[in-house]
C-alpha cells in the first residue's frame, strides 16, 4: 500500500521514495506517468506490507469475507463447484444409463415379439366363425358365449362368471336371459368406442323366434361389431387364422352330432316301411 512519502517500484515491488525517479533496488527509471501496479490482482507485494494493509471486505460467491479468509473462501467455493459438477455428471451418467437400458429393453421386446408371438387379437374372422357354426351344427354357440364372457372378465374387467353363464345356456328360458345379458354387456363396451353397434333386444328376439338359420345372421351381425371393437383396442396384435385346440374339440363334437343326426335319418328311413 502506497503512502504520501513512499511508493512501490512498478518493476520489483520494493518501497522507494515517493518523488524518486530511479529505483534504488533494481535500477529502473520511472516516467512521470508511471503508476504502481501493486493494486493489480496477482502482482507482487512484499510480505511486510501485508501487515500494514487494512482488512477489507470482499465478496466470494456473493458471501462477504475478510481478506484474511480469502484463501479459505476460494478453496471452499472451488470444492463446492467441484461437488456440484460431480453431482451433475453423476445425474447425467444415470440418465444415460436409463436411456440405454430403455433402448435395450425396447429392442429385446421387439425381438421377442418377432420371434415368439404368444398373444393374438381377440378378433374372430367371420369366415372362420361361420365355418365353426356350420360344422358344429350350432354347438359352437355355447363355446362362443363362454369365450365372449372370458373377454368381458379378463380383458375388459367386467364382473361376470363365464362358466356359470355357459352352464345356464343349456337351461331353457335361462339361456335367453344369458344370451341377452352377454351381448348387452359387450354392446356397452362397443358403444364407448363410438362404434356403430347392434340392438341387443332385436337380435335376441330374432335368435329366439325366427329359427336356426336366421340365428346365423344374428351371431355374424354381433361378431362384426365385436371385431371392430377389438381392432381399435388391439391394433398391433395379429389375427389368429388357425383353429385353436378348444375349437377343434368343439368341431369334433359337432362332427359326432352330425353323424348321429344322419344315422338317425337313415334309420328312420329304413324302419319306416317296416312299421305297419
């Protein structure tokens, strides 16, 4: 710190007379405009001058500290910044790890889906449905009611009992109620998707009063709306074209019924002339 009688040499930092034109220590000459550079940060200051300087308040990271504590404050600030940088790097590494894991999982899922498709859409192709109805002589209706109620319970969360409803389909009067309730429950879900649907009451009346052949039309009409519903709910799932094992069993039972039916006809035709 310069006083009125002395100043510091701008070249070596030693104390010299205030009106001196040449440094008596380093021999350098001064110009009239020379000014001490000791006020500049990191310039040389003799050790004995530190005690003469007044303690000034400075700010380190917006926190007032004394000059005597500058070093500790700067070190603490540097350590704090390093800690923050370390936390940021740690968060970035975690984020990158999560992104990598998500990408790998997505790729693995796609690969598994391509290599092993274990889930098919609930869509039932109309041609397959008609063939099942015809080959089983209408026996497929009971399995259809069971599967539709399974979809209501397992896929749509409806509180129903597929087994009980299927059992009641074999009981007169009760089968009409079960049929109506099944298609009405499904119809409610279809309407929520904004799909043009069927009339549960009208289809039930046609099914009951207009015979076996028109019942085919009733089930096909209902199944078309159900298929449209599953196309919206399961757009990415493939449609199964092959017959499932339960469908094969139903067709086998239907084949037995057809054989018994024709055997009964031939038997009646054979015995008719013998009956007086």
